[in-house]
């Protein structure tokens, strides 16, 4: 089989590695318009669980990644002058350029033909020359654009602006920091990815960005603004951009949430960000692309059906998993977009909301990760509700803490949707959610 990958990012390179490893007879070419050492962004984050999955695909790649990554377990949340630490998360960071170099070396070792500084031609030209065309050309995919009406991408341009910077700075944990300014709130997402450098992503709603006048700043002024804003985090380190070679300046971007109805057309298939994107607050775009690659290799090396049939099976098998992660990323993304809804919380509650904002991690999961932190939060919440915890006793989770409203006290904070009670179609017309105690009390009065 002759295969061409249009795009030499993680998606195309990882696919070429796994496909060549599974079927050495394949003739695989990867075409990339940029230089081999050009990349946008700084670090990439993987969870320990994700790394275990990749180990099954190609142990040689994982071993090389592990020799070059920075590992941490803690998440720090800085808010209103407080630092709150939660452990047990298990993540590693690696430089995006280093990851690409590892993939490039492994691909060459396996016999993949890599072509850099080469512009793509019309995808149809490749479709006639190759058995399979992989559109691994990212969020602004030219492959997808050629057949936009067929792939039917739903592209949702989000309302925050963000800038992707780096700093020669050592961090002990994945770091979230929040700053109140005269124009509104700014968020920082920062993490170490090698012995020297950390990623610093600064994000804010576009309305705040405009009020601060950042749209009128040049690159150096924009970076200086961020340095001053998070000076307490940087402690003298300077922020730098590596986007200049791509766009001519350090830019504030808007995230494009991409969701395609179809992932393939005839012998052309989309991979990674070309087919779907996941917001950086959950750090799983590269993970999704690599898992796409592994799934595609698996169906291509089956013996069932022709190429379009196998591509259809690839989409059906991957689409649900991608949607699950995109949903979690959307939850996390909208939490940060609407951060001003939560800034009235006390630091303890705010930090817990940050940790659980994707809704993939709940109270029980957080307790598995760091019982001491979660018990401490539960104890703090119980005290706020005037429910003291006896010495040595396990505090009640917030859900089971009594709720007081004027002269009424409910036993817990569990709510249910409107429901049938004592007779069909009988619901309270004024209340849309209920505590279980309130439902029982109301039903008893019927």
C-alpha cells in the first residue's frame, strides 16, 4: 500500500511509525510545509495512563519520550493570594519540538520518507497517486477545506483570547493562576516540560483583552504586559515566543473547536486536529491525534473490506471516544471562559472547582488522587456549614452536608430532575430541581 501523510505533526508522524511497524512493506511518505525544527507552541502534556496506552503501540517511542520528559503529580492553584495544592494527578510534559524529533528519528529508522519545506498540492492529485491520503494537516486543514461540504466541519470560534509563551523557569506542579485587573480576570496555565523551560499560556475573555488595549500592542508590548501581570510567578524570568517564524509576531489566538460530521472521503481520511480539536485546558489534542493514528492503523491492517469500508469503521470506532474527550474539554473550556461566575467563591471552593471543571474528575476521583487534600476540603466545607467534624472522624462530602434556606433545613444537597410523584403527570409547577428531602416533604403534603 502506498500512503502519503499531508502534515508532519504528531498525527502524521505517529501514524507513519505505527503503520510502517505493522506493515514494513508499506510505502509511506510524510510531507510537511515547515522546516523539521519549526513548531508552534512549547510543551505537550500526557497523563501516566495515556503513556501506558502508547507503550503498547511502540515501546521504543515511549522509552525515548520518558528519557526526555518532566514528571509531576501536583496541581497548584493560585487565587486571591493563596496557593492550594492537590496531588496524585500523574502527568508528564515534553517539549513539542523534542517530541517531533523523536517521531522523526523513529520514522526514518523504520524507512518512512520524510519531506520538509514542501507545500501540499491538491489532495486529489495525491489521491490518484496513492492508495491512501492522510489529512494530518491540523486545525486549519487544507485537506478538509478542499471537501468542506463533504466533511461538514462545525467550527466554533470561542470567545477567549490566549497567547502561548515559554519561560526559562522551574515549576514544581501544573500551575493555574488567576489575576484580577482593572479590565477583568486573566488566567495562567503553566507547566514544566524539560529541565529548563516551562509553558506559559495566558488566557482572557476577548472583552477583557480589548478593554486592556492588548489589540493595540505590538509583540514586545504584549509579552511585557504578561510579564508584569504574572511577575510574582515568573520571579525575574522572561517570557518568550516561538511563533514569530510562523506568523511574524507573538499573537493572541482564539481557539477553534472543530467537529467534523465525516472523517473520510473515498481514499482520503482526516486525522487529529483536522477532524476534531480539544481545548488546551485539558491538554489532550496530541493524545487524541496519536490515539486516532493507532486506531486507523489497526483497521487498515485488517482484512475486512476495501479502503473506504475500513475508513468508515475507523470513524465509527473512534468518534465516540473523541466526542467524550471533546465534551470534557468543552466543559473545561467554558469554565475558564466564564471564570467571573466563580471568582466570588472562597479560595478553597474555587480551587476545587478548577480541579473538577472538566466533570471527568469528581469528588470520589479526587479523593482517590489525594485523600488528604479532599478530606481537608470536606472539613473546611462542613465548618462553613456549621457542621463540625469530630476529631478523627471522616468529614461528610459536601453533597451530604445539610442545606439551610431561611427557616428550612434540608438533610443534604442532592437534587433530582422534575419527576412524577403521587400520581401521573403530577409535579410541582414552581420548582425545577429538588433535594430528596424536599421531594419527600412535598409528596407527603399531597
